[in-house]
């Protein structure tokens, strides 16, 4: 392992001492454990949504904001992390991230109703948003190019497995306890991670005097917020006439996002951009990011709708739902380190192409769900989906960030995080909107509640299957960066 301040600034690597190597491993280990805890909460609400809809007396369109608000907050906060990681040392950024996450977990656990629960999720998400770019940027600085695949394979366990087993864990908790225990059980773990990190984590990067454009923060928040709010409103509009047409916030969001992008393009000439768009001029970075966006749209849509289908259509309990989704999550975890080692040896193409095909096949398989679909078919589809994702995540992360020069690592991490969360939030809102609209249409045509829900979910899965074709097409253009830095334009 190699690192010093020269390596961080892009000059060639020099050997490190045993003490530095031990310190680096400790820092990465603590960041991985903490990131697992915070990312787990991104999808822990999936299985709980039917419970919360009944307990809080809210609709599916409203309930999905418990996940969408989480991802949307991450999309708004993550661009700021590029600035934070440049200006501050590793340790204070870690303490800030885990403190916010712990505070949000406490608010959620004690919330008296839906509104306060959403606020708690937003505070949680603010901490999670800082943690992931901190982890990715630190890895890129500490690990040399030739062994990044294996290390990022371990990160993929956090990024892909934590969301995948979130539904299982919440299912186990909800089988015996009130939904508040999803937060009460996580809180002590988060506090222990915070205490250990504050005690053990050392500073491993050199801060610089990076300027921040304050105006860019509210512009990004308004743009992304309006866009996802508009998508969510499409579902609610199917049930009742909204006070404001959802197409208005969709249009406003798209326009403000365009303004945000133009502003960043101007500011990056003076190195003052909140989110440096020069990362997108490197094809070897941009193509994997586009593919990750496609995957996140489909994946989070499935994570939201599959538990609703299993419980409301097939009549499974939360525990049974969680256990059915567990094998896929475990398989992703077992595959990730092996996939990372294979990437180091063979590059991304032999992994990403079959992964995309498996992913698409499983998405198309889900379009055939009926009111009496056997459990084993859903289990098989979920396992195939999980294998496909495991084959893609590590190569995509490694190839994209490895294509950048070191001075753009923090912006690259922020760009990936922002794209993922906006795509995930948009996918969640889109799938729920399609389910609601189709379900409402079937109800008006005389279908009963279960048949309407099944038809709505099947239509949403069809949308995800169509999107997955884009992942297959994109997979053939993923290339391994030459020499570890961005040279493929």
C-alpha cells in the first residue's frame, strides 16, 4: 500500500511505513463499518411501509417519501461533501457525519407522527450523504491503482449489500417489535461507531483552501427537490385532482437543474464549482456513472415494490418477506470481494456485460407476477437480480473513479453519489406513480383491491424492465482506465 502527500496530489506513489499501513487499514476498516450502518437505513423502510401506512394512516404515495426524502436529501447534501472533503480533515468530517446520523435516528425513534419521522429521516440522510464520499475519496487516496478492485469490492459489500439486507433486518424486527425499534436498535450501534471513530480515526488527507459557492446549494436543492416531488405527484394525481399539477414542479425542477449545471460550468473555470463538471468530460468516468444511474432507478423501485407485493398480494408476514429477500443480499456480499479481484485481473467488460444481462433477465421475469406467483419464482428472480448487481457494482465504481486524476477524486465521489441518489429517488417515485395510476385505473374498471395492486406492480416492473435494457446497451462501453488515472476521453 502506498501513500503520502505527493501521491494525494497526483505525483507517483512512494512506499509507506508499517505504522502508516496499519493506520490506513484501521481508517478504512472504521469507515467501512460506519458506512454499512448508515447505508443500511436507506432501504430499511421498504418492508415497514405497509405497517407505517396502516399505523400512521397514510397512502403509498405519501409513505414512499420516507425513502424518497432520504435519497433526495443525500442528493442535495452530497455535492457539498466535495467542498467539505477538500477543506476539512478526515476525522472532523467523520464526526460530523456520524453525529448527524445518530441525531436523525433518535428523532425518528421518538417521532409522534409522519411529519417528524420524515424530518428524522432527512437528518439521518444528511449524515449518510457525507459518509459515502468520505469513504470513497479516502480509499482512492490510500489504495494504489493495482489493488483498488479488491478494496472497492469490500466497499461494494457496504454499497450494495447494506441496502439489499435492509428489508430483511426490518422484517425480522417488525415480526416481534414496533416499527420504532428499527431506529432504537440502530442508535447504540451508531453511537459506538461515532465514539470509536472519534477516538481512533487519524487524518489521512491534506486539506486545501477550496472556495464554496453558497448560491449553488439552494439551487441544487430546489432543482432536485422539485423534480422528484413532481414525479411523486404523478401517482397522487391518479387518485385525486392535486392542487398543483405535478408537471409544474417537474418543469421547474428540470429548469433549475439546468441553471445549476450552467453555473457549475462557469464556476469551475475558477475552481469554485460546488460540483465540478469536468469529471463528466472523461468518458471512462461518465459512462459507468450513467449505467449506475440506470441500475439505481430499477433497483430502488424493486426494493420498494417487492415488499408491498409480497405482503399485500401474497399475504406474507414482514418476517417471511425479510427472509425471502435475505439470500440475495448474502449472495451480493459473498460475490463482491471475488468480483473485485477478477476486475483487477481481467478488467470490467467480462463482468459488467453478463451482470447487465442477468439484471435485465430478472427484471423482465418480475413483469410476469400474478396473484398466485409461487414464492420460489420470486426468490429465484431476486437471487439472479442480486448476482447481476454484484457483477456490476464493483467494476463500475472502480472504473469510474479510477479514470479521474487525484485532484478530482472528491468531486467524482460527489458526482457518483448525487447521480445515484437522484436516480434512486426518481426511480422510487416513478415506480410508485405507475403502480398507483395503473392500480387506480384497474379499480375503476371493477377489479378488486388485490387484483388492482398486482396489476399496478406488474406495470411498474415492466417500466423497470424497459429501463434495464439501457444497462445492457451501456455495459459494452465500460472500459478499464489506463494507468489508474483519467486518460480515456
